[in-house]
C-alpha cells in the first residue's frame, strides 16, 4: 500500500497553490513503461489534500479500461509525474504545479468509492456517467514543485 502525502510537502505549498491544485479543471499525467517510454495524457482529477485521483471513465476508448497504456505503464512502473499548468498571453502570469510520486490502480474498496464521490463533486459530467465500478488511479505525491503565478492572483 502507498502511504499518504507527507505533511511537510503540503507545508511547502501556500493556500492559493493548494486551492489551485484542488480546483484546476485539467492536468497532464505522465507515465512510462518499464523501458522508460513516456506517455502523457490530459486527465480530470480530484485532490483530497493527500492523494490525487483520476477515474478511468467510459469516454470512447479503443481498448478495455485496464488495457489503457497509462494503466499498463503504472503496472510496470508506478513512478508518475502530474502537472497542472496555467497559460496566459501575459507571460508574467504563467505558472505550474508539478507533482511526482507513485501511482496505483484502485479496483475496489472505500478509497475508490470516496475518489468517485470527489470526482462527481468536482465534475458534473461524472454525475451522469456510470463510473461507480470503474478503476481509479491514485497518485501519492512525494515531491511537489511550484513555479510562477497561481491563477486568480
């Protein structure tokens, strides 16, 4: 089992950065297979203050959920990077939060159920989708880097 985010990591973030990590609508998840071949995809996610969650939903996919490249990569190599970024034409307002950590696939249990609840709370689209039994990716951060401006400041 993966442990939760060490408190000292969150202490390095200010309230605005934590808020940004909670409310940003999309992030990019980078995984790599055992050989190191990278894969980066945009994801919807929820952050509970300790872990980041992303459900494998049923938007059009060409393979079964558990055969998605990100899932296979996590099974081979659980190290991931997760980026929430902000772009504006005014480059003084650029910024990002980069999380590195370990990922695992939750296929059952209370943590998976709670993750789906958090995702439905954040995204109205998930309230209409049947994701109750879908696997969830759980990321446990071990490092968080911040750079630049947080949106809204």
